[in-house]
């Protein structure tokens, strides 16, 4: 199976010119690796220009966020129909940085429904802030999954990708170990089988948090994940190319 790499550019780069150059390098890396499917999530303001200029098929565009209502008086927000119109086909929902800015589990639930209704693939982020010997982090993730996926039918669950990103490993110096990820992947699949259906065993899970060219391969091989959500290393041209090469 192809592994999936989501390049989450966050609030970088500063100019359209730099965004085009970064995209061009990303495109080259993606096209050299047939076994990797690459999603690029640029800042929304660059999305339409990049997606319209891109004539290939290998790269899929994603938004980093979107509003849960279809339209309305929401100054500064971007709706999912607008995201779809800008030629994105996926959307990151519930990223830790959105949650830190106040997004709740109930909002992720509404956003997932809106995304599915607009035929945008949700990349649904979950992850705990801390780990404890008592294993409370498992319950924390279970609650994020339960609320976020409450309106998703078992048949629609297959359209969703779960991105597990422990908050303590995002923007950090080290990723979680593949062994810990493996344990969490089993837990996530079990939870989804319980809440949805047996088929949830096939849910695609990504890992995110301090992934780069030095640990991507080990995580894919040992973490029981089908892909990676990459922040910093996705905006560093040489690191991203090396990362893709390491897993191709
Ligand atoms: P990082 O970010 O790769 O810079 O740790 C990951 C993310 O926030 O998705």
C-alpha cells in the first residue's frame, strides 16, 4: 500500500513567490516517489493559485482548517465550499494548534460532517498533551475520537484518515517511538471498531510530530501507520526531498 505524506506548511512561507518555489520542490520530490502519495496543505491564501497552476495528478491539495458552517456572518473564516472551489480535496481538522486556539471536540465533529458533505477528505487530528503512567492519555484520545466521529456512519468512516499527533511531540526535538505509536494505533483501531464497525480495522492512521528524514522510515515500518503528517520538515526543501526518498 502507498504511504501518505501530508505536508502541513502551517503559516509558511511569507510570499506567493516562495510558496511557488516550495511547491515546485515538493512536486519534484513527490514525482520521484511513486509509492508515496503526497498531500500539500499550504496556507489558504496560496491554495487556489498553487492548485490551479498544478497540472499533474500525483499531488493532492488540502486545507489546514475550515469553518463548520456552510456560510454565514463569520468574519475572517473560510468555508468548506470555498475550499472545495479552490481545488482542495482534503482538509486537516482538529490540528493541535487549532485546538490550542480554542477548537473543541464538538467543533471538530461539526467540521467533519461539513467536510464529508462537501466531499473533502477529513484528516482528523487527535492526540494527548501529556502521558501518564496510569494511561489517561488513551481515554483522552478515545474521547476526541468518540465526539469527533459521532455523526460519521460506519460506511463513511473509510473516507476519514486519522492523524495521531501527540501534542508533546509536535515542534519538539524528538518524535514518539515507533513502539509507542504501534500501541496507540492498536488502541485507535480497537476504539473505532467498538464505535463504528469491524471494517474500522482498516482505518488509515498517520503519525505526526517531529518527523523528518531521519525517523520517517522507522515510523512507517514499526509504528503500524500508513503515513505521516509533517510540519517543519515539509517547508525545508532538502529535508523534505530526503524524507520522501527515505520512504520511497
Ligand atoms: P512538526 O509538526 O513536524 O513540525 O513537529 C507536525 C504537525 O504539527 O503537524
